[in-house]
C-alpha cells in the first residue's frame, strides 16, 4: 500500500511542531495532539452515556466575513475552527471546546480569535479545556 502526498503535505508532516505535540489517530480520525485525542475519547464516552449529544469535531465559525477590496481583490473571511462542539444534557446552549496543552500554548492569535468568537457568538458556551 502506498500513500501519496504532495510536496507541501510532506513538508507539513515533517516540519517540527511548535509545541512538540504528537499527531494521533483514534477511530480513524486524526487529532493534532494526544490531549485532543484523549478529550475526544472522554466526550465519546459521555455521548454514549447520554450526558452529551450531537458531538461535532472541528466545527468552523466565521468571525469576520470575506469581502471584496477594490475591483478584484477578494479578502478571505477570518474563521475559527474549534476542536469540539456538543450539547450537554439539560443545557440549552451549545458548548464549543478548544483543547490546549497549557497556558503557554494560547498564542496571541488564539486569544484574539477567542475574544472575537465570544463577542460574535454570545449564545454559545465557549470553553478552553487545558490538558
């Protein structure tokens, strides 16, 4: 069996990780870190036990719409991709989670996107889960 990769995909796979995270595959699904994979297995058990429902992996939220800058230059939207989203039993709000290895892994870009997310989606319960 051979796996075909483009040169860019190969470079990304071989590039050193900024926070020394190790990519993991669980249930055939790729995760960016061991902590994220552990949280997935926890959430999967919670869903099987009926504590949560509607578990979604890597839901995408638009923080700022794309727009046309001038006659022909398209500026892409700014998006935030969380790790998980689900609904807790008895809770009307959807929980949106991001798994972090610790406070040191919260980059300036992440903190900015988190602020924008909370402002644009006040009806969602945004949580940072530290490993």
